[in-house]
């Protein structure tokens, strides 16, 4: 089943989950964790990304992030690539460290921020890595200790969380700790299981029946509509690939069905190459999207894009099929 495209919009809140491949550990010791946290903090500063909550478990990671300048995908690529390379070198292993791609859930911040902070920061307690709330308040691999003032992480935005609990720092921390501890008794999904988490979080704030149908979003239909408008403003909608496919087919005097089939027939092969180039460089679509439509590999799309670029130099008229 093809992957759905990510939602990646500056200034919005994301709950990000990273898992080890085959549920294997991604941290073997505190040296691994220290390197990850240091790299994490450096990138938060460098990319101006807000972190509202985070926790490291043995084989997965939870983060609550709000990207401001760099995209979430750029931030995560840099973070996970550098960690995986270092981890593999240190432990003399090769191959993938993380399971598929990270999971990101675009969140309605106004409704869900505090519940998400509580959920993320309670994960070490639920996983048995911290025995009590007192232990959690000093546990070094979770943002809760940072909010409580017992640890530090450059880039973690504790003020934005605490200002919702009181006017003085002392009162805010006391009320925040009470709020977090009240979540211990709730029947939350296991930290390793993402299934059902979205609906459980919605149920916690009494909005279990208000979720949008889009499972990439934690929020209701009104939030989804507002988010969709922001996405269009930030990333103007490209010509839909089916529309582009039909126009390229007409320009090359072939059928859309022929374009969807692998063939070495010269006219069709040229049309597929032109479609790949126009979709990628003029239409703004990713190689993965193009590969899904044409049922080909990403490397095949890259080759076709190069062929299409050469072809378009002699067929400038094809650019007329794109919107102005």
C-alpha cells in the first residue's frame, strides 16, 4: 500500500515517534543516549525548532516538536542520520537502525498540547525506566526533569509549558507535577504501541468523536481545514499528477494507460521521461509520488528525470501544458 505524503508545515506542533528496526534497541548505554541528546539539542538551536517534550526509551523515542525555520523532515533526517552512523560505527554494525520512516502526527496545539506533554513525559514511568514520580523528576533521558529544573536541555521550551500552570515558577512547577502525576492511573496505550494512541489522546480531552478522518492529524475537522489552508499557502498546490499525466499523453499522442505501463516503445518512453521531469522540476512533486503513479523505483524516476531534461530542451512547447 503506498505511503501517504507527510504534512510538514512550519510553526505547527508535531508528535514524533521513532522506532528501532524489528523493535531492537537503539540505545545500548548512556554514551549512546548522551550523544543523541547532545546532537538533538544542537539541532534544536541550529534549526530554531521548539521542543516541548521528549523521552528516550530503549527501542523508541517520543518528541513533541514545533519547527520554525527548517522543515520537520530536514530536522529529522539530520538527527537520525548522524545518530545512526555514529551508533553503527561505535557498535561495529551495519544496516538500518530505525524502523521504516519516523511517524509524525500534526497536532491541534490549542487542544492537545498539555495532554501530549503529559503522555510523552510519563512514558519512562510506564515503561519501568523510572519507578516513581520522584525518580522521573531526575531521570536524565526525559524532558520532565528539565521542566522540573533538575536537568537542562538547550532548546527545550519549558517556559511555554509552565506558564499554563501558574504565575510564579515554584507554583507552576508544583501544579505541573500534579497534572502529570494525575495521568499515571489512566489506561494509556503501551509506550511501544502507536496503535490507538491518536484516539486515546482525543478521548482524554473529551473529543474522541471529533477527530478528522485524516489519521496524520490529531484534531477535528475545523483544525484540519485551517491546517490545509496553511499548507496551501506555504506550499502552493502543484498540478495534480493525473491531470499532468493526461496532458503529457495528449502532447505525445499516446494514451494515459500506455504511460502507466513500462515499455521501451520510443514514444511512450519519451513521454514517461517528460512526465517525470515536469512533475519533479515544474510541478513540485516528490520522486516518491512520481514513482507510485508510474509504478517504478525511485532510482528509475531519477534516471527518467535526467532523460526528460534532455528531451525538454528540444520540446520547449511542452512547458505550455503547465499552469502559468
